[in-house]
C-alpha cells in the first residue's frame, strides 16, 4: 500500500459509496470529474474530495486527454486492480494490487521523439 495510506485508511475509503463508484467507473474508461459527477449522481465538489483521497492512496491516476482542437482536459483512471482482506490467526491482513502507472501524453511524446 501507499506509504501515506495504511490498511485502515484504505478500508475506510472503500467503505464510501462515492469512492467505490468512482473506482468502478474509471476502471472501465477514463472519465472527467464532470462525467463522474453525472455517473455517480454527486456534486463535483463531492467527486473532487473523493478523487483527492483516492489519489492520496495512489488508487486513481490523473491524466491529460488531448482534444483535436488542441485543448486538453483532466481525466481519471483507476489504478486499483484488486483488494482482498484475510482474517488469519486473529489478525486482519489486507492486500492491494495496483495497475502500473500510465505515461502521460508529454512523456509518450518525449519517448517517441527520442526513439526517432
């Protein structure tokens, strides 16, 4: 788990219906905060609060999505691959697996340019 988040914090975060909805939606496709607000039936303020907490625990990643008109906007992608809880010998053990972080557009462009 992230050094900033212990098992208890992750369990508390996953107990939140909006955090779970965000992780579920962004595991299928990158989504903006506005899209998440509509999908989760929550205010953008609520979504941004959950996104901050999810980012603090490294469970969601922010990416820039370029548009054909030259603009770009932020989208969010789930990094949570799996989360399991085991009770053994009187102790709780939580295992968290994250997807590898994706390169942002600037990093991909730099790598592509260097490969030429």
